[in-house]
């Protein structure tokens, strides 16, 4: 059985970016009733996009 560990929060940097209004609306619609934030959604989407780019290079 695993021991309880408090997860570490990765270092973050605040970045301001502009989204087209239609993208904001789509993301907000997608996360309704979900247990994550707009930022968490965008971060995961960017991670997936970066992974796809890396996979394409290999």
C-alpha cells in the first residue's frame, strides 16, 4: 500500500494571453460541471499539443 504524499505544486509563471471570444465560450461550455478550471483545461490542451508536435518530429 502506498503512503500518503502531499502533491507538490509545480512552479508557475503568470502569462497574459488573448483568446478569441468564441474559443473562450467553447472552453467555458466544455468545462461546465467538470472539476477543473479554465486554466487547467488550457494547460492540459497545450501539453497535449506539445506532445503531438514532439511525436510528429520522431
